[in-house]
């Protein structure tokens, strides 16, 4: 497998995992939508954003290697 393919599939996987972390944060820690929680986000939110940004960087690197 070539490097650009690894970057591409790794980036897609990272974006999917980051999205899962963001959904976990929303569904588990902010489930009560009528009353705002005292802690707006958990660590899953920061992890999800970081993983999505990392996946995006890997996708950009995959397409920039041409």
C-alpha cells in the first residue's frame, strides 16, 4: 500500500472516530437538552475535535503528495 493511500484511509478512519467521540459527548454528557449542564463538554469533545483535525490533516497530506 502506498503512503498516500495510508494517509487517505487513516484520515477517513480518524474522521469517523472523531465523529463518534463527538456523538458520545453529545449523547452521554449533554443528554438533557432542556436544561444546560454545569459542564458544557467532556473530554470526548476535545478528543473528537483533535482527532477530526488530525484526520483532515492526513487527508490533505494524501492529496498534496501528487
